[in-house]
C-alpha cells in the first residue's frame, strides 16, 4: 500500500454548480474520504448518519457520514 497527495474537486452531486478544490492524502487501502466539515457546509452537503470508527490505538470515534461527488482532473 502507498500514500500520495492529490487535489480533488468535491461537489454535492455531479451536476452541482458549487465545488471546492481539496487536497487529500490518499492511502491505497482507505475506504472513506475525509472532507473538513466547513467545506461540506459551504457546499450544502449535510450528513445523513453517524458511524463509529476504530483507530489504530483501539479507541473508537464517531463521525458524521455524508455523500459527495469527487473528480480528479475533471473526471468523476
């Protein structure tokens, strides 16, 4: 597994007029993307549920989950 930094465009949905360019640390083994709440608020993306996640040290944290559309170099 490897990691790298990329800039992705984040939108509420594919045809949304609002978007934000966000730098991500990409881990090839990751399942979820983490976007700062402030950016999601600006884009009008609201959470639809909360999930628990286990961290490497064994603790569990709860985070809100939203759906979003991501593009890399103009491709979704």
